[in-house]
C-alpha cells in the first residue's frame, strides 16, 4: 500500500528560526496518528507546514502526499486534494456568513474533483446532515465565520467544516483545547464517523484525553523539532502518567533510529 | 522673414464669462439676480487650491486647467436602451437629463409610471407656475455659495435640473430616479446639474440620483442638490456616481432637516478620475435622525474625496456616518468629516466611522475627523481605520479550498458590504453589489446565498 503522507527529514522554521529539525513520518490510508509533545516542540508548526502556511519556510526535506510533492502545492490546491487542517485558532471573518463560506469552499473543492457544484437545496440538505453529526447549532451558519463564537463553538465549527469537505488527510491542531468533556465527545464522534479505509487523521495534541475517544493507531512524541519516540496508543497513556520529561533521555537514541530509517 | 500670428487663446476666465453670457439669455428671468450674484462670487473665490484647508488633500488643478466649455446638447442623444445600464427597475419614476438638459422623451420611456397624487416631478427649467413660490423659497437657500466656489459656479449656471416636491402626508412607494447622463463632445464639457427636493411634513420618498458618462472622455459634472425634509418625514436618498474614467465630479448635497425627520443617504462612487462628494447636513430641529453611508472603489490614479459636515443645532438628534473605501493601484481616498454640535444641542448622539482598505502598496488613504462640540451631555465618537487584507484570513480560506483570488474578493466584498447591507431598497442593493463585484480585481466568484 502506498503511503498517503510521507515526510522525510523535514526542516522548517519561521523568521529564520528553525523549529522542525528533521521530522520523519509516514501515514498510510486508514491510519490515525497522534503527534504529542510539550509546548514549543513544533507540533503546530508541523500542522501549518502541512497546510501550506506561507510564513513558515521549509529549508530541507520533503513531503510526499499521495505520491505528489505537497510543498509544490498552494494551500487551496492541497485542500482540493483532500488535505484539511482544523485550526488551533480558527480565524474570524467579519462580513462573510458561515453558510456562504462553506458553500464557496465545498464548491471549489468539488470543482477540483471534477464534481458538479451543489445547488442551493442539495447544499442545505447536506450541510444540515453534517451539522447534526457534530451537534452544531444551525443558527451559527447564518452568522459570520467564527465571529463571536465561543471557543467550543469555533472548534465544533472546524470539525463541521471537516465533515462537509470530507478530506482524505485531516490534521487536527489542538482541537481538544478549550473543549469541555461533552463537546470533546461530540467532536470525537464526528471524527470517528469520518474514519474510513481511504482516509487518515493526524491528531496534534498536548494531552492524552482526546485519545480516549479517538483511538490512534500510532502515537509520536515530538520534542525539539524531532520525533523522539513512536509507539502505539499505550504510549499516550505512558506520557500522561510519566510526563514528557520521561522521553527526553531517550531522545538521542530515537533520533539515531530515525536517521537510520531514512 | 515671415510673421506668424496666432489667435490669442482665451483664458479659462474668459471662456467662463462667454458661456455665462451665452446661457443667460436662455435662463429664467427670475434667476437672473441669483445667477449674476453667484457668478460674481465665483469670480472672487476662484477655484480652490490646496492652500485652502477644506481642499488640502484634493487638488482641483486638473479642473481649473481643463478649459471646460458649457456642454451643448449632444448631436446624437442617447437611445432609450442605453439607459438600461443605469435604471434599477421599470418600477421607478424617472427624469432623464442629458448634458444637463431635461429630456422628456427619454424620461417618459416606454411605459412611464403614472405619478401618484401629491407628487411633483418636474424639470426646474419649466416647472409650472404653481410651484414657483416653493422653488423661490428654497432654491439656493440651503446650498450657500458664499464660501464654496463650486456651489457658486453651479448656481451661476443654474438653468435646468430636477424639482421634486412631495406634498404633505404623501408616501411615495416607488423610487424616483434622477438620471444625469453626460455625452461629451469634442471639447471637454461641463454640466451643472441642480436638484431641489422638498419633502413636506408627514411624507416619505425614495430618491436616487445617478450621474453617469462614458469612459475615455474628459468632462466635468458639478452637481448641487438641496434636500428639505419636513416634520416627521423621511427620505431614503441615494447618490450613485458612475462617471467615466476621465471625468471630474464635484457633487454637493445639502440636507436640511425639520423636526423628527429622518434621512438615510447612501453615496456610492464607482467611477470618475477625480471625485469629491460634499455632504452638508443641517439638523435644525429636535428628534431627527441622519444616517450617511458611503462606499467607494477606486483604482488606477482615481481620487475620491468624501467631505462631510453634520451640524447638530438642536437637542436629541442622532447622526451616523459610515464610509468604506477600497483603494487599489495608485488610487487615493480622502475622508473628512466634521461634526458640529451647537450650544444647547444636548443629548446629541453622533457617530462617525471611516474605513479604508488598501489593496496595493501604492494606494493612499487619508482620514481627517473633526469634532466641534459646544454642548454638554452629548455622545460623539469617531473612528478611522486604514488597513490591508488579513493574510491569515486569506490562508484560512485557502486551507478550505478557496483560491487566493476568490478569498481576496470575498474579503473585499465583505468589507464593503458593511455599508451596502444598510441599503433598504433591494434592487439598488443588488445592483450596487453587482457593480462593486465587477470592479473587484478578479470578480470571478459566483455570488453566494
């Protein structure tokens, strides 16, 4: 099986400061990976580089997505090819209704996939069904994108957008932060329902608790810009118990292994 | 040796005097004194320079130096179908002026709407005698030219224009559209459209003024409108600038509000090389509401100036100003808003907001609010922002599959829409949205829900 995503020796940073220092990661279709790590370890940088945020510069390494060079693609092209980033801090867009925004996004993506644009009725029916999936208040659709949404509503709206756009590779950047336990469960249900043999998910998180509800196949610990440890779901539990410091003395050894793999 | 003799070229002043005398013969006798007085005053004032504080950011040198002649009637008048571009629907009462002259045939159109009882819609040049007293008591009484060169010039050439009178208690349901079309000749021409609108007590109306002309010609529209809104009356007023890309447009609106009256004015500037909208509102009675909205989109080397003055003379009145400008290329946007609150005009609530969006590094915006408050217990605020598109928002939209160009368009449109959304008359809102959309750098996106 060809990997959906293959990150090799990725070095990237912002404003001349290197944050990612040789990340290697392979994600196959159907898999759920969790990237964990302390603050400042480079988790969000990795997520944003994958989505194509221009303020981050990739200085070394490569990312293959579905066999194509992801770094050559514009952010909207990546989205069209099925990459989705649920933002840690979703942007507010005054003057643009959520409904209009999501319709523009869906139709742009459908167009790229060679599908017909949905008419107003089809669109509304589809959107209603997806909103139900993540228990999103339909009234939010008539409000401007994320404007005045609570923290929880913003996160829920991100997962709703994901449910509408049906990505092949979903990257959830700290989606659990700011969510109470009920919201967390709903969001997790939404994500789980979208799991499938063709799709993969990368969950970037600081804490283990979301992983109680979205069970990952692999857990990676990112520290100092490198993946220092990889394992199964039990690794998340070990981290929760022992803290990130526990992995630090093993960092060098793991890096060596990673280098050999390259 | 040969001697070359050339005809001495006439100076701009001589041209003006020639045109003034030429037109005086045709104008109404009752206007002679007014016209002469205004002409003499213009002679003293001359064209304003940037040394004049009110004209600091807008140079009218191109107008002063353009050797403009009073525009004649065009050799070929526009065809009815050319109006289609400018009309909002067939469901409007319409007066059409070509090069400043009332055109009865175009105004009547294919199927003119019958005027409701109590609504007078006439050409100023041949308003029936029944309205002479009303005209006499209002014309040039609100747009003072003593310190306003362009108003003086307009008044000096006062000849034709639109007269609207809504009688007491009459509610006009369909909009009244005054369409001023310029058809430039070979030489740069000037027209001085004049509008007088009297909404008597307990009445209401929607009035649209459109100023339009073709691209590729130099001409000058110098418009003055005087609007009197009676007690408990309201007017929904639109001034839509669709001048050609070589046009100069100076447009004054003087609003005079009586007790408990309400004004909503939208000024949309979508064309012209050098445009200045001057709005003077005099709120001279208690309990009035005055909402002034503006939107403009300028590119190339366009210069758009919105110059507002609101005088709160009596207590308990509200005024709102919201102006939004989109500036691309080397365009310049100027906003000057003066709010004057007279002694005793307590409980005044005045809010002024000006926002400019710069789409290029070479576009410029200037904003100069001015509050003069001589009363206690008033609420006056002003805010001015000059900004660029939010790159993070663009990335967010791109990350959802929307192309960069479309994301920009959506953000620009959303910016302007804050003002457009306030337009009550749906056909106007829809048309202005479409026109604005066309003027956006890309404009490829299908409009959404």
